[in-house]
C-alpha cells in the first residue's frame, strides 16, 4: 500500500484522514436538519407576495402541485444516492447516466441555482431587517450577513449542523403558533373551501406560481451533496431526502393556508417583497410580528449557511474532477478540511444580489433547479432500466413510471416560468454547453500531446 492510500479517509476504522477528503460526521437527524434549514420552513413568506400575484391568491393550490412534483423527484434522488453516494448531486448522476458532456452541462446549470440561493437569503435578510430598522441601509445588512455566514462555513460542517438545529427549531415553533392563531380566526370549513375553490381559476398563473415555489424545496437536493460527509450515506441520505421533502411540503402547505386565511384578498398586499409582515400583522400582536422577524431572519441565515456550504461542495467536486480549475476549486483547507476558496468565491458572487430584485432572483433559481431535477429523473430511467437492465413490475414502476411522472411534472413547471427567467437561464445553459466543448477540446489536445511524447 502506498502512502496516499494509507492516508485515505476511512469513516469506520479510524484511520488518519486525508486532506483531500471530507469528514463523515452527519447522521440522518443532522441531515434532515440541514435540509430543513436549506428549505427554510418559513420560506413561504419569502415568495408569498410574488406567488399571490402570479396565482391571483391561490398559493396553497400552487404548493400542492409543487409538493407532488418534488415528492416524485425526491424518490429519484433517493434511488440514485444509494448507487452513487458521492458529493456532486445532479452533476454526478447525469455524468454517470449520459456521459461527461451532459454531466457538465447539468452541473453548470445547477450552479445557477446553487450559487444564487445564498444570495436570495442575503437579500431577504436585508429587506426584512430594513423594514424593522428603516434608518439602516439594506445593503449594510446584506454585506454583514455574507461575512458572518462565510466565516461559519470555513470553520466546518459541524458548525453548519449545530446552527441549523437551533434555527430550524425556532422556525417550527413560530410556525405552530402562527398556524394555530390563524385557524382560530376562521369560520371553519367554509374559509378553507374558499382558498381551494377552482372555478374560474387561471391555471396558467397557478402553474407559474408553482414553478417559482420550487425553490422552496431545494433542501432535499442539497442533502445529496453531503454524501461524503454522512455516516452510512446509502441509508441516511435517502431517508433524509424523503423525510425533508415530506416535512417541508406539509409545513409549506399549512403555512400557505394559514397566510391565506389571515390575508384572504391578495390584492391587499402592498409590498410583495416583504409580504410576510403584512400576513402576520392582522393577527393583532406586535410581539408576534417581532417574533416572526427574528425567526424568519434567523431561518434565512441558516439557509444561507446551508446553501453556501452545499454549493461549495459542488464546486469542490467539479474542481476535483477537473471540470473547474483543480488547483483552485479542488483543494481543501488543511486546517479546516473545507473548500475555503469555493466558499469565498460564493460569498463574493452573492454581493451581486444588491443589483437585482426578489422576484427575478426567485425565477432564475427555479430555472436551474427544475432543469436539474428533470435530468435527474431521466437519469434514473437510463441507469436502472437501460444500463443495468432491471426488469419486472416493481422495477418498471420504481425506475420507470415514477421518474417519468416526475420528469413530466418538472418539465411542465420549467416551461411555466416567466419569459425573462427562461431567457436568462437559456443564456447560462448555452454558455455551459460552449464551456463543455472547450473542456473536451483541451482534453483531446492534451491526449494527443501525451501520445506524441
């Protein structure tokens, strides 16, 4: 055995870890907490104003559609992570299923989603803190949050896990209080039927809203990027993915229904970016508004920590595979064993959030997520039914029907996005395709030079 092999990480025998490998310290509860932190249980309030405008007040119905699509997609992720338990998420799955070029394009498109998700959390932190402290500019809050979150991620994933547990618990506590107070104000079943009443509903608008709401579910996808930091990833990662999706969907639907009960007329929303305050205010307690702001901002901070950690792992995986410059992105800190440069790179990119708006950012993020989800669903069919030739009723149902339904739903939602987000996303996708061709040509040139020498 050579020196490199003897230093390789082994999570189960206690050997000295390599500085090119990540720590395996996360169990299922910690992974679920990470996923829920990434989702932000209170993220309903982030997009409630935007989604209300798109769906004309039918946000709960849009959440039902989104939850169904995400549950089928979560099943696809759960099946793939058992076979490919490595960091890289959709990038790795697409590469294994359809080859290097499709893998890189998928990873590139997913980067649009991952790199901007920390930014949207920083943006809402600035928006809501500015609502509470109007004399302090929102950009100052944004930049301070970026600095603090970056430090937390450099220290290590253990810090991410501990912060996630505390802030998720606080959000869940507020969600229970809010839902209980909202339902206490209703006149019973009649109010609920009004929320889901579909006569004359603009279904195109509902699907557009559902497409934007997909960003609320990105936590289960992010869990798959921690496969190399999870104990027994073939068991814990699939469980955490499904648990996070089910719990998140239930929370989102409950909160959207409660929000529609407290603010039944969507046209009454004055500022869509900070609609959360307008939803909570009718309950009549200033203390509740303060509690909402503190837990919501804390939740956004937890999501920023989790999302920045996740995208840095994707950049690390792509750097390790030499899709990105290995000397920069494929290196871990010897002290913290975290991808420090990737973390700092995401922090610098997040500063661009000061130049955009919440609804535009949400739509662009959903473009990257839905594209990647669609490829992942197709990857299940390709790997299990085509490559490995699984046959039989159960295999056809699990590896064929389920991912096919998920693909159709995510594709439909993808096409329901706004024209602006589709244009920006397609430009990014085209750039990724050209970058892939450049990488392949460089690889072919290097191979020819080696053969000549």
